[in-house]
C-alpha cells in the first residue's frame, strides 16, 4: 500500500477547497494516496489564537480578492459564500462516517461538500444539503444525515480535532507527508516535489 | 518606459529575502522593472496588529523549518539569523538613498543586505556591515553610512512607510502590479502570470 498525504482541512476554508481540487492529481504523480482529515479550525484557534482571515484588518479585504484570483489561477470556480464562516460539524461528522464505512467514496464526498459551499453557494449547515452531497458521491443520504447524531462519528470528530492538535496544525489546509508539515494551498508545489523526488 | 512591479519588503523578512532573489527574473519575463520599496513592518503591525511569525504558537516552529525548506525549493541558501528580527532602519535609509541617487545599483544593494543577514549571518544593524554591502554593490560606503543621519533619507523612510499603508500592506513581501496586490513569496507565481499574460 502506498504511503499517504495527510490532508487536514475544515469545510469552511476557501484555500482548502482549492487544495481539495488539486491534491488527487499531485498525490498520483508521487504514487501516494490522499488521507482526508476533516477537522474543526475553531478548536485550533481556541487553543492558539487566530480566526477567519476575512475578519482581519487589511488582510481580510485582500483575502476576499485572493480567494477568487487563486481559484482562477487554477482554473477553478469560486463564489464566496454569503454566510461565512460556516459551522462544519455536520459536514465533518458525515465525512468521518464515509471515511470509516466507504473510504473509496470519501474524496468525491469531500469535493461535493466543498463545491456546494464555494461554488453553488449552498448552506452546508443544512442536513438537506449534506444529503444531496452524499447522494452525488454515491453515499446513502440517510446514513450521512444520521451521522450527525451518532456517537461513533461525534467521537470520531473529537479524535480528528485531537489529531490535528497532535500534528501541530495552526491553519488550513495543512498537509503532513512522511512526518513533514506543509501549510497552505500554496505549499502544494513543495508537496508535489517531495512526493515525486523525495525530501529536499 | 516599462511598467514596474512594486516590491514592498522589510530587510528582516525571510520570505522577502527569497522573493528578492527571484523577482528580477520574473519581472524580466513580463517586460517589467522592479520598484524596490523598503519599508518597516513594525509600523504596519503597530497599525493593524501582528508580529514576527517566529513568535506565534505552532506557526513559529513551523516557519523556522519552512523558511529553510522554501529557500532550498528555489535553490537558495538560507541560514536563519541568531538575532531575529533585526532593526532595519539603517539598512532601509541606505537603500532609499541608493534608490534616489543611484537607482541602477539598488537591486544589487538590496540583495547584498539580504544575503548579509540571511546567508552570512551578519548583523545588519551595524554600520560596518551596511558599508560592506554598499561597496559590494558599487555604492560609496561612506555615503551609505551617512544616509542614516541625513534628514532626506529619514523623511524618505517615513514616506515609504506611509506609502505601504496606502497600498494596504499587511505583511511582507507585498507586491503591487497594475494596482493589484499580491502578498507573499508564494504569490510570485501569480505575479509572473499576471505580467506575462495579463490580468486573470
């Protein structure tokens, strides 16, 4: 089995959406798989400080332009959601259920949720939206919705947050490859070289 | 006369050092010149909050590794200075003197100062070090040293800081091309496309 690229993200992170669209091709070039690790940035920020980019002086205004421009740079569509940031607990629990029970569908489900939020402007805090994303990814919609109240996936999300603390995550997207951490969509160029040519 | 890429930086910024080594080639590909704009990040942070990356929880430790790895990614040497951050007032005043009186030597002087700090580990708060950098760039060392006490270059630095506020700078390096702002060494890929192929 090939080694993985651990990809930590929160569904409310714009640069994580962009990274989610790019990472499979990058992993493939290096013969790696992608280990999708949904987590909750709010608990990271609670621990070490920080908050949404869009709320920061000067950087907030810049970021709104940069999200869209960076998407265009990669030929991706991005329509910044009116409701931002979003509570992503339900989406993350559903993703962790898919990860445990139908891992082969996880990448597709992750992208469906990101696109619902960052392309179609849907409200991913709504069960109906998560259900549609699940169906589109081949996941049973009812199972995805029930994940939100199932102690197994509640616990899985707590464990996921704990794991993101353990890898010293401080922002999203955050990648760990062979124990080496890379932060940001803009570090995927370095991740690509790392998995293709080895450590540098 | 070709249009410029405005390159705002502080001599104590590691990613600005990396950008300074890359930007001439990028500008050339797009038929642009580089307008070097030394400024003082401290006054930016005083206005909007913020501080050295290295002081931030988790991000600090990550950054120390990322500075070196990112330098290697671009085949550059980087030895993180023992004294960090540095007071860069003297270096900036000298650079602004060169910018006004011998602009054709400015890029070289800027790179000499960055290399003294980030490659050779020299103390760029010392007049002797700035003098050596000046000589290496073909600038009169005494003139560079006297810049620090000359009201013209004191005023020029105040104006430079004011200008960085006006372009809404919030971190370094910061680029402005055709009125469009790009933040970070990692945005030079987008700057390159912008100057080669136009806005996107």
